[in-house]
């Protein structure tokens, strides 16, 4: 399957990046989310992995300049 590129206005990309950062911060500060995520996905994917994915995507859309995780996650 070939994926076509998607183009966003700069302001929309920044807003999306900020939303992803907000979600990552919320996940880092809410201890109850881990159990809910585990129930939702059935295990094998934890909050730290989700935060890493959100952070990588935020970097891609220009919301943040560089990942906060030192190990590149």
C-alpha cells in the first residue's frame, strides 16, 4: 500500500504537536492510565511506549524540537 503525503498548514502542525505533548505529559502524571491502557489493548503496550510514540510523532509534525527521552524513544 502506497501512502500519499499529507500536508498541514504550519499552525496546524504546531497545534497537533502541542496536543501530542499535552497527552504525553498527562500520561506521565496519571498513574491510573496504565491499567486502563492495559485493559484497552490487552497487554503488550505500556504507557512509556505510548509516550515515546507520541513524542516521536510530535517531533515529526514540528511540535517539539527534540525528544525528551535520552535513549531516543
